[in-house]
C-alpha cells in the first residue's frame, strides 16, 4: 500500500496499537503490519518522529527498558492519548461512511430528492 494512503491516519494507527499496553518502536511497526494483514508497512523514519511528536504533545509517555545488552524506549498511551484515540475512531467512522456512500451509492440510502 502506498505511504500516501496512511498520511493523515498515522497518529490513530500508532495510538490504536499502543492501546493494549506499552511497546517499543519495532514492536509497534510489527503490530501495525500484523493487524493490517501485512498491507501496512511503516518505516522507522516515519514512526519515530511521530512517536516523539505524540509524546511531546502529551498523548504518549515513554520509558527506557533493558532487553539483554540493549536498551529500548517503550511507549504507552496517556489518558489524553486514550481520549484522542476515541476521537480518531469516531472521525474514521464518519469518514468511511461518507466515502462509502459516494463509492457505493446503491448500498447507502440517501435523502429523498
């Protein structure tokens, strides 16, 4: 899938995969790929700036954890992140309903004309 298809939805995707609990960067990438059935493949150069931005604005918090010899930063949702995720889901439902009603007009009853 083209990277442009994800643009505008990256924050929601990241917040959604972090909803169950903390994950480090590569686990976030793997979770998006797994949950999308392999369709979405995010790059580290895409997610790390987004994770840092989401942390700066208070939607995520992070901490360092050790994994053997390596240290890695794990991210988790804040309460603000949970509220934002709920808003992202509502906006997504409204968006997909509107697009579906245009692409599949016979499947969606419209207003009487």
